[in-house]
């Protein structure tokens, strides 16, 4: 029997959403000050207007729905799901006001792509977008990569009960410290440290490549934001190809790799436990899947000699494989080159890499290396068990932060999410085919959206059907939150209408 949520449950959800809305709204001050710095008059108005909407809505929800009530798992999941729907809608307002998006739906698409760290975009004339709007596009990725809720916890954490439940609802299960607020703040400290270092490295390379100092600094900042948070937005329509720089590409590969690492492993590296890095099941699984998928890409490209030189194969083939596997979506070829020059086998290699994704508790999307590793270990365990006497009890261990015994609950959880992602990839591909696109290209674009990657073979454009835009928005949303919070929201709404 479904139990109908009470008015107090709805008030509690709206109150927490209000607090998070205020926290995200205050972050609009950065693009606003960017507009002042570059003397961009219209964007200043855009961001003041948008800031007003964020703060007015946030404080309205806080003042009118404040309630003292224990936060349950249901509340937490609903808060997370609705927050991740509302923030892209509100975040799309300044984008739409810029005039560079054909419709408000297109700007919502890009805002969802930003917060979900996907990187697919429907922007028009990106090369002439204002510096303030460029800042907001990449800032959304930086917020979304660490987590919208993580940001709210970091800066508005005092007085929030049930924080752990909200934290888990945002597809993060692991705590670095016993206190969740301390964990959230550590994630931001690590991210900001890398932001400063990465921006200096990329900005310095851009300067050496002939870009002016001021532009080089901002390009380095934005490219790092999207690389570390495995997003894929870039300030120019040619993406990373714009820079025509091998050192720049190498630097972004390193930063994409930083973004895929579990924040627990970042902590281990920070305190000097470097051996943990090589022992962890996620890192070992990731390197195995990189080798496997790159072999597919390399064999496919070599058969028709798309890039006959080793350096070109690395800069095009390996770069896109890593970009896809880390869930970043940076490109050094045009989307149409995937279709026109890349053979099917190479595209399949990238599709598999995109679908698998990086590490859990990182900024990446997709199935995640931890789940792949657990399913593989369970398979090996079953094979070993069949080869042993019937009364033998086989214990399989794996190392993830610490030594753990492989249990049925680990495998069951990993397998469920594994199958859910596969279904999401296929359903998106079917929708693409219903809209008239070929199967392989539809699967490529669907996997890119659902795994929050951002690589495109040309389907994603302002001219694509509205139903496909909505499909990809849904895939980015549910893929970023890894299903559980979304299904809880659906159950909450059904109970609201039909519960007793």
C-alpha cells in the first residue's frame, strides 16, 4: 500500500530546496563581476536579474515552508532529484537572455549539460559569446562536478539535519571524514587547489602558443574547470582543436585523469599513501578497460589508415578514447569526422569507453570502474567455485580504500546499476532511430548524454527534434544521479496522487 505524503513532507522538501537555491544563486556573483571586469553591460543586467530570481525564490521557500521535521531517506532523494531539475531551469535564464540560444529549451539543455558535466551543447555562435556567459557555462560544470548539494553543504551546512542522506542522494556513497560537511569541504579544497594549479599550467601553455595574457588566463581557467570536472565545454566552437597544441592536449589528458579519480584516493595521495593508488580495484579496472577499448579504436583506425602516423593516432584516437572514458568530452576533431572518417569498430571502442566511465565518488559519469571490477571479480569467483569441490567455501577479496570481502550485496548493487545504464543507453538510441538517425550514431550520442560525456557525432544541434532534446535532458539528469533518487521521486509523485 502506498502511503500518501503529508503536507509537512512537501514543506520540508521545499524548504531544503530553498536553501540550496540561495547557495547556487550567490555563485552568480562570479559571472556578474566578470562582466564588470570586461565592461560587458548587457551581461551585467542578465546576471543581476538572474540573481534576483534565484534569491527571491530561495528566500520565499525558506521563509514560507520552514519546518522542524526529521529528514528521512525519501525526503533526501526527492530534494536531490528536484534540485537537479530546478537548478538547470534557473541556470538557463542568463544563457537565454544572451541571445545565443534559439529557445529557452535549448538554454535549459545546455544548463543541464553544464551542471551534469556532460558537455553537449546547443549554443549558437559560441566564438562570440560574452566572457561573463563563458564564465557561467564553465562554472556550472565546476559546481556540478563537485555536486550542487556538496556546494550547499560546504557553505550552508550549519543547521541542516540529515546531511548524510542528501549527500548519498547525489550519487556519492563514500565519506572521507566521519563528518559529511568536512568531507564536502575537503572535496572543495582539493578542487580549488587543482583549479589554481591547472589554470596556471594551461594559461602558461596558451601564452606560449601566442594567446594574450588575459585571454590565456581565462581560457586556462575554463578549460581546467571542464577538464577536471569531466565536462567538456570549451570557449570556442572548435573545442580543443582550436588551440592546435600538443602540450595543451597532454595537459588536458592529465587533468581529465585527475577528475576521474575517487576523492578518497585524492585524500590518500595527499597524506602520502601512494601505494593505495595502485592497489585500488577502480584504478586497476580503469587501466584494463582503457587498454581494451583503445585496442578497438587503434585496430579500427589502422585498418583504413585514418591516422597513419603514431603522433596523429595518439592526438586523435587515444585522446578521444581517454576523453570518452573519463566522461569529459573534449574533442580534437569535428563531430562529423567521427561519422565520415572513423570506421565502425573505432566508434564502438569509444562508445564502450563512454559507457563504462571513471571512478565512483569522482566527477565522472557512466557505469563506473568500481562496478565493472566487482562484476568481473564475481564472474571469476563463480568460475573458480565450479572448479573446486562442492563443499568448498571460496572467499574473494578486493581493495577499495581498504581490504574488503566480496559479498552478494556488492555484486547485486553493481549489477543493477550496470543493467540500468545499459537500458538507458539503448532506449536513447531507439529514440534517436525513431527520429531518423542511424543506429550507431544514435547509440553514440545516447551513450554520450546518459554517461555525461559530451562527445558528439553531429546529432546534437539546435535543429534536432524537440523530443530528442528532451530525451537527452532526461538522460543527463538520470545518468548524473544514478537512478535511485529519480525513481524515489517518481514513487513520491505516484504516492502523492494515489496514496492513502
